[in-house]
C-alpha cells in the first residue's frame, strides 16, 4: 500500500492591527469624539509606560490606532484613571487579546493522494 504524502502549511487568521479614528468609532459603536478623547488618554498612558510608542501613530493628518491597545484601554480605563485601582491593573498583554479575537496561526496537515 503506497504511503500517503503529507502537505503542511501555516494558516494565519489576522485582523488589521491599526485602524483610523472613524473605523474604530464604527467598529466599537462609539462617536469619533469619544475615540479622540480615548486616544488622548492612551497617549498619556504611553507617557506613563503602559503602552509603547507604536500604540498610536500620528503622521501629519494620519492617525492610526492600535486595535489591541484600544480594546485593552476600554477594558481597564476606569481603573487606570483611579490612582489606587491602577496598581491592580494587569500589564498590557496583547497576546491574550489576540487569542480572544481569534487572530492566530495554526499548522495544518493534509494527506495528499
């Protein structure tokens, strides 16, 4: 009996990690002014070290927001704004958000023949 040949490849399921303000507003059902306010607050968190410089990208009239950062900030915003509660906020863990969103890679094996 002939041996089956196997094909293996990596399947990637990803979203786009950056969105402009209007797309974020649409995706999360909030106003553009709410997004703008959250971006200012996220930029303060960048200064405090929670997020890195790539959390928000500004280039001239272009504003791109990292979706993972936005989701994290929405989840922990109230606690981050409270000086006592912020001590108990877990570190930013984008890999956990990625798993929840279903953005991942997996190895796929198929028998050929």
